[in-house]
């Protein structure tokens, strides 16, 4: 139960940051951040590892 609450808090925080970024009052949007990361090799590796982590933990059940 505690893990689910933690994930819910992270999701709400991410959505709030994205909404603030789209209004121009916050940091970069997810699209801008991933686009910046994909410009470098270490960034591409980080994006790949993030996708692998998501796949292993949420999709491979």
C-alpha cells in the first residue's frame, strides 16, 4: 500500500511540473528534456535505460 501511495505522489508531482512548464512558469517539458538528452550519447543511453527499467518493472508481468 505504501508503495502505491509513493507512486501516486510521484505521478501527481510529475503532472504538476509538466502543467507548470506548459504555462511557462516551470522547468522544461518532458518533450524538451528528452529531446535535449537525445542530443548526446550518454543522454541516449540514459533514455534507453529508463525505457528498459519501465519495461521490466511495469510491462513484463
